[in-house]
């Protein structure tokens, strides 16, 4: 039997649901963190997105701090901080401060995309140079800032030095796999919206991994969409919220998270459907037994070390239930 008893974690883009305002979306984000902490989830990560009126995850560090404040044990981190938008020193100071207040609970997932459109990226940028190319150096700078006091340069992060905040490399293409492998860092692949390169990225990361002071062997995490419910039919109905969320991305429209619908065919064109289904093909969807089979088949093929679940369900209680079902599956219940 394939090992499906693996750690599970949560990624939240902090969407605004239809009928909610920003404050209610932030309250829902905290409420979910408290629920999954009780269920025994390993970590809770919050994304970074800008100029997106339907997501409240622009000031990621502030949301992480707010979540840490309202939870007790669960690790809280970024999925991710988009480094082209930030100076490594500022990131080190912010995360170093949080790690000082909440020791052992803060994590830093790093991405090299801007997490927005190009005009907004230019408004966010700390320099006019293409900081995507400085990503490897920026990661190394952060490792130094969080490292031992006696290995610091003249410029230091106070607080930050000696906090040893764990760093994770995020990716949706193969570039990041090479980097995570060469730095000997854990790697998280965004299969929930970019499944196309997942298989290649996993294999590159594992085959090229170089042990480091942080990790002696590869640690591969994969982010998947999960919609679990009492029956396959209910899960399929609930998943139309996720399909509409992806359709938003395809259309470039700015709709809040929508309630489920009986028939998606009335909403999307055949071409839009094809694009949405291709984006979201890495989705665990169905009843407990169905999702268990899907996870087992996935692990048979990829055998990842940890699963990070992103679950777009309109009804917050059904969203929590979906996370509960996933946790029961990996706990063998």
C-alpha cells in the first residue's frame, strides 16, 4: 500500500467571498487557521497577491502576524513572499521580529514571480532592474540575515540574526527546482494552478539535490486543490466555486468567490472550460473514499513528502469539513 500518511498543510490566498467585505475575509482566514490547527495540520501559509480586489493577501507579513496572534501552535508562513517586490533586509526584519515574538512558529516561503500584473509590479518594485534575476542572491542574503551572529556582514537584521527561520523555495516552473536543489532547501511546487511542469520539477529537484546544513535529503511538497465532501456528487457541486475562481483568472475578471452552481456549462465557453480544467487538473475531488484513492494513486507515482491543500469552497463550514476529511484520510481514519 502506498504511503498516504504524510503531513498535510494549508495554503490560503485569503479570497473575499460574494457578500463579504475585506475585514470579513480576514476574519474567515483566521477562523480557518484556528480550525485546521485543532485538526492537527502542520502549517498554514498565506499567499502574496497585489492589485486584486477579490483577495486580501497583499500585506502578507501583517496577515501572518495576525494569524500567529490568534493561534497557539501551528506554524504560519508565506506561500510565498514574492522577493522581486521586497528588499531582503526588510523581509528579514519583519520575519525576524515575528520569530522573536513567536519563536519556532514562523516560516518563509519565497517566490520569484511578482504575484501581480506588470504595471502593478513596476509600482511595487524596489528597483528598476529586473530583480527576478537576483532571486538566488536574495535568498542567500536572507539565509545570512537569519544565520548565526558571527557570520553577519556589516548590515544586519535586528531582530533577525540567529532566528534561523526555515526557508522554502516555491515554484511553478522548473527554474526554481534547480535553485532549491542547489541550495539544499525544501521545495514547494504550485500544482494547484500550474500542473504542467510538476513532474519535471519534482524529478529535477530530487536528482540534483545537494545536501546542506538545512536538509540532508530532498523535501518535496506539492500544493494541490482539494474539495472533499460526504459524497462525490456534493464535492462535484461544491467544486464549481473553485472552477469559477479559475475562470476569473482565465478571463481576467474580478469577481469575489462565488457560491456553487448546478451547471458550469451555462457559465463558460468550451475553450474556457478546457483552460480551467487544464489549470486545475491536479485536484483531489470527491468523497473520503474517492479522495483516498486519488491520493494513493498520486503518491504511488510521485511519493511527495508533504501535501499542501488549497480549498476554495464558498460555505466556510463545508470548507472546514473538506480539510477535516483530508486529515482523516492521511491519519488512516
